[in-house]
C-alpha cells in the first residue's frame, strides 16, 4: 500500500508539473508569435482590410466581449445568489437539496452550443429580440448561472457555523444574519467568483454565435445591437486562412493577457479569504 501511495503521490507531482508546463508554454508561444502584431493601434483601432482583420485592430471586439459578459452577469448574478442563499439557509430537506444540486451539476454539463441554440429559438426568433447583445448575454447567463450558484453556495458553507449558531441563539433572523455576518465574510469570494464567471462568459464563442455575435460591428451603444467578440473574431480570422495567422495570434495573446490579469485578481481575493479561514 505504501508503494501505491508513493506512486500516486509522484504521479500527481508529475501531472501538476506537466500541466503547468503546458499552460506556460501556450502562453509564452502565443505572446511570442504576436510580438510583431500587438501595439496601441492594434488594440484601439477597428478591423479593416479586403479580408476583414488583415488591417486595423480589435477594439470593437474587446468592447463587444465586455458588453456580452456584463450582460450575462446582469442576468445571472441575482438568480444565482438567490438560489444559493435558499439552498444553504432555507432549504432543510436533504433529498430536495441533493436533487437541486444534481440539477445544477447537469445544467453545468450542457454543451454551450445548446444554450446558444435555445436562446436563438426563444429570444432571437420567438420574442423578436433579433441578433443583439441582449440575446447573446442571456445565452451566456444561462451558461454561467450554475457556475455562480455552486461558487456562492461553497462560499456560504465555509462560514464558521459557530457564528451562525450564536446569531440565531440571539434571536437574529436569517436575513439579518446573512447581511451582517455571512455576506461581509464572503464578499471577496463573491467578487472572485463574479470575475471568474465574467472570464468564463468572455471566452465563450458558441452561445453568441447565433444570438448576437457578428463578423463586424462598431462598438455597441445599446443592448439591442449586435457586437463583435474576441473569441468569435479569433475563430473567423483563423477560418479565413493562413494569411491571418499572425494577427490571429495577436487576438489570442490579448485574450490570454486579459484572462491572466483578471484571473490573478480573482486568485488574490480567494487566497486572502482562504488565509483568513485557515487563520
């Protein structure tokens, strides 16, 4: 048994090192291939050229991704928060709680393209919203909702139970206990989860493919207009052929840098929370 345990231990170390090596290699190679492409003009200009994207920049795609992601958070945050609060503090039936938990896990496993097709059928076609940021944002909201709900629920469950018991024993109801004790302790973890959900939505292509993402558009000034998005723009550039490959690496590098910066912020917030709990 000791030999098996050592094998598993060393295999875990090797797997971890290999994973880090792959991630770092992808990041370094992508940034290296984009060194001659990325500049201020590339970031803040609009795409141009006979073949779209061979000249100009990606600013509308950056802003479009932000529009889609913020719209997704607008529609997913409150339902996810309410569902997690109800599951942790109000729902006492363990069988129902397990059933709801399984539902959320199954929803999280649905391919993102299904959310896009569903949103196209309901919001673009049936309700007549058309291809716009609103339709794409709702599709992304459906995708990130179970992610946010599970993260919020996990955060609430980590709150010291002694504090909750003491609050209840003093006659403080659940609502005030949540607002005065639970929410302040989980605030950084909630913000971290929101950032990760934002990045999750920002990196998705399939949900916006039929709902609001387009090959070219100016920076939207309304949720009822279509928009460009970084992952969709990257896909279209690669699909146009090898002549676009260097600029495609530029789009990929900008996307990775944005993901890295926001992920670092989310990690720092989570690390402070974990350190506080351990202490």
